[in-house]
C-alpha cells in the first residue's frame, strides 16, 4: 500500500524544475550506461550467493524481517539483508557522480554496498561500521581477496563508534542499519556537525516501518536540510544552502 501511494505521488525528471536536482536525476539516477563495475559487482554477488559459510550473527539493530535465526547462511543473507543489484548500482553512480572522497557507511553487512562505493572512486577513503564482528570479518576477508585497499572496517555499535570517528567532515554518509526511528534521528543529528555544504546523506529503507517513515519526515523537515529525493527504498538528503527547500519523489 505504501508503494502504491508513493507511485501515485512520484514523478520523473519532467516534474523537476530545480537545475541541480534535474541534472542529478537525469545524469545519475537515470544514467543507463552499462559500467564495467556492474559486472564486477555482479561477480561478487555470485561469490556470496555460492558461499557455503554460515555466520553466527550479533544483531544490534532492528533485525531482519526475513531471517530470524542467529545462525545465518551467507547465501541467504545476500538475498535478504545485503544491498540489492539495483541499490549497488545506484551507490556506484552516486559516488562517481559526486566524486565522494570521504565516505562513511553505517552497516557493512556483506560489503556489497561498500564494494560499490569503493569501485566508484578508488582514491576515496571509506569507513564502514558493522555491529556483528563475524559479518564484518567475513566482508573484510572477501574484499581483501579482491585487493580493495581503501576501506577501513570498524566493529561495534554505531553509537559507540560514532564517538570515536576522527574525520572532521564527510562527503557522503550511508545510513544502512539499525532501522529504528529514534536511532535514525539520533545518528542523523550526531553527524550534522560533520557536514559541509555538498555533503550527501543516504537513508535506506525509509518505508521499512511506521517509525522509519516518521524518522524520514523528521529529517525532511529539519532546518538544516534543503533538498530531499525520495526513491521509496532510499531517501537522499542534500544540505546545499543555495537551494530552495524542496522535496521530490522520484520513480526509479
């Protein structure tokens, strides 16, 4: 029902009058080029889907709507809780389009999204935080095997790890874990001192629950936020002071 309501109110580039957002939609969100990185990402997904490994999961967030057991097969996790093919491609395009240098990811999972961000700009510095030690270690070992050098893996609760981050600011923060209203708002506000004018925030699963949708509404209406782009599964936030405050719903 939420998706039907979204479709009824969403538009494409023709409903966008802001030049910045129009360019973003047409040149990034709707970029149809078949990048070689897509094949690389698909190969990594196949590795995960064919894995025989089971991981003992420590879940510090809201958990999975699909996987209840603490003992989970990697092959099941990649289907249920890892960035989808579509999301991985979008993460790659986002990072390439804006040329992010300093990236923070909250929720490594199996490293599917992390890998997409790393491939887009290999000179970027990516910090990724995961609450489950076994999941983080697995993702790190796989990406080490692929000779990816620009990722720093951190393990622990987001609240604990955020306090220890040393970067002054970030170009991009991907909020992909702990799908809870209060936690999402808390992390959003915790990072406001670390933004600059061109920082981009990306929130996953903004319609995952009533609470997450309420968190998204809070973020949209926050005085520091200028532009949001709601793609249903993902919400994108811009802080550009030169922009008029506007909210867009864009069909992908």
